[in-house]
């Protein structure tokens, strides 16, 4: 069995702490070699999954017209999202760059493909299938950061419109839309923390002993 040492765990901690959600104003016009992209995808497909169901499927998008169609969905949903905030926050919201659909050389749509038979461990909590797909996204995010590649998760989209654009099977569910590319630099702290959109929660407030 493979064993790891403290240097390995320290390195993993560094990668976790320096992972960032990258926006379009950071991406460079530089292609990702297929070998590097495969390494990121390989990290994803080796994520843990409920009942070893591996319920993920990935669609790689490089075509400008498809990106344009998905960007149109973002614009429509972004207008709705802006209206959800108070007037003061709306002004701050307008200044945020929340996606990199065009700027990133590769977009990846990540889908959950439900099983057509009962899955061990998923009979009581159906949602753990989608949670498994999120584990795959996190694996990809960490591998991308370890390779000095930026990754941004765009969630301000209409899932059905994205499915239609990509001809996805009706039973598949969009879990994540990712933008990947080399960047000019990574921020030292999360961008929304740096812009005072939200503050970091205190560790002691998040961890409970035995019960609430």
C-alpha cells in the first residue's frame, strides 16, 4: 500500500489553500495541451462515488458558436441574479466578472448521469449521486491548480438551455460548467473575499462536537 509523508500532506494543503475560482479577466490566450487536459480529466474520473457508480460525463467545448450560445444564457440569468440583491449590492454585483466562457480556451460541462438500476448507498439519499459528481469537480480543480491552470465554475446558467445546446440526454443533469485555461496570475486570497463581498467564516464557528 502506498504511504505518504508529512511533505506530501503539506504540499496537498498548499494546493488546497491556493485553489482559486478564476474569472475571464485572468485567462491567457494559450492552448492547453491534450496531455495536460487528460490529466485533469483523469483526476475527475478517479473521484469517489457512491456505490462506485461513477455517474459523471464530461463534454469539452471549444467551438466559438457553442460558447456564444452558452454565454447568452449566462447574460439572461445574470440579469435575473442582479435583481435579487439590494440596490447597494447591485452596484457591486455589476462590477464583478463572473465567468470566462469566451476567454478560457476550454469549457467543460459536467453532467450527472442517473443509473437505471438501484445504486448501493444511494437508496435513502438520492442526492449523493450528484454529490459524487461534485467530488469529481473538486478533484479536477485541485489537479488544475497543481498544474498552474486556472479553473472557474460558472453557475449562473439555465441548465436546460445548456443541455439543449450540447444535445445532452434528457435524463442527464448539469452539475457544473467549468472554464479552464492558463492565467496571468492567481490571487493570494479568494477574489470575493478580497473585494469584501463576503468575509471568511471562523473555523471555530463551523465545527461542532457531538451535536449542535
